């Protein structure tokens, strides 16, 4: 004889009331993003709109996540799972939520040498299914290098002053002497400071977006900044990186404006909010700039 298991979640609530979100946070979930498997995390929930119901059915949400594990993550698949959340909570819930996060691994080529290496890009995908329909957001954090334009100008000024001192006595400076001086630490007396910086993006995906534009956005951001963090590096790559930094001197305002312009043209993106953080080596606090376009409330903050 089998005993039927008591199910108190099916009973009435001690204290009736609606809840805006009920579910589970921090579920381990293998995902596939940018063509590769990764260790992901999921926060899955629904609203509890029946004020009398004691609880939702956590296991139904948990089991629905399984269909995300063996295929590339797409907005369509996110929508499917959210629809399943609501179908399995008919009469209880009218809104479904699913946040997925992890680190996308991309292989990035060196600047000059034929080498390549791996870079991890933290991401989150946030899906909502409500009476207004399906909405998906993609969040990405992308590291880059920024060299301070003010520091670069001040360093150039010091180099000029050093030049004045070293060559003031001479009417004409010979090519060879000048060349040697430019190649010496005694001549190039100062260098500008640069910092490892981060662009944090929140993107509203267009309703017709068929895929997550993870690689496309990362490529666009890195090419618009010009100073992507490198992976495998030989000296020839390091020299190219030094040139790229010198040709792309950036305050945080410059970086934010570049990204704002680049992301407005990104197919599949209907709006965004961005924040760039320059972890200054000049001082112990960060320089930060924010921007937003087609963002609910117009908020950049
Ligand atoms: N609703 C709810 N369930 C919880 C919570 N903490 C743990 N659970 C457990 O989650 C398990 C799964 O719940 P259900 O999905 O309702 O499981 P079930 O009744 O076997 O499955 P169904 O027949 O599909 O409803 C139960 O054993 C609950 O006790 C909680 O805070 N709220």
C-alpha cells in the first residue's frame, strides 16, 4: 500500500496575501553561451497572486530549467521556460521571472602574434513574462585598459622640459643624438598612468532578437574602445598594446561616450544603461561615468 504524501503547499495560507516574487535563488545550472558549456546559476520565480494559496510549486520551476541545459541559451528558450512556469502555476501566478548568470568563455587572438588565449566575461540574462509580454535583458562586464589623457599631456610636458635642459646649449640637434635621446629613460622621463577598467552594460533585447548578442556586443565594445585586455602576449603584442593605449587616451567620460554611440547601433538591442569604471592608479577611488538610452525611466544611475 502506498501512502499519499501530505502537501501543505496546497492548503490555505495562515495569513492571506499576494507576493510579488516567490522562487529559488542560486540554483546550479549548466548552460551553453557563445557555443560553449559553462557553470551557470539560476534565480527562478513567479508571483503568487492567489492571496489564499499557501505556496507555489518550487519543483515545477526547478524541473522546467532542465530544458536550458543542453542547448545554446536564446531569448526564445528563456521565453519557453517562463511560459512553462506560468502554465504550471495556472490560477496562482501571472508573472514569471528567470535570471541566469555565469561567465562566457571567449577565445581572443593576440594583437600581432599568431597566439590566442581565453577570456571570461561575466554575464547575466534576465527574462520576465507578464501581462505585458516577454522581456529579456542581457548584462555584460567587459574589461579594458584606459590611459589618462591628462597624465599623458603632463608627461609630454615633462619630456619637453627635459629636452630643453639637455639640448639648450646646442644650436642644432643631430639626428643620431635625437634618436638616442628619444630611446633613453633619461629622455622620456615620465609616463602617463593607465588603469584596468570595466564597462558594465545592461541591454534591453529587441523583442525579435533570435539570439543573445554576447559575442557581437563584446566585439563591438572592444573595437570601439581599442584597448581590450589581452590574453596570450609576446613582446610584439605588448608593443602594439602600448601603441593602442597611446592612440586611445581616455577619461571615463570618453569611454562612456564611445560605448553609448557604439551600442545605439547594435542590432538586437532596443535600449541600454551603461556604467564605466576606471580603477584609477592615481588615487584609491574610481572614476565612473554612466549613460542610458531607451531605458525605462531614462535612468542612467
Ligand atoms: N512553496 C514552498 N516550497 C518549499 C519551500 N521550502 C522548501 N519547499 C519544498 O519544495 C518541495 C517541492 O514543492 P512542490 O513543487 O509543491 O512539490 P510537489 O507537491 O511534490 O509537486 P507537485 O505535485 O508538482 O506540486 C516541497 O517538498 C516543499 O516543501 C518554501 O519556502 N516554499
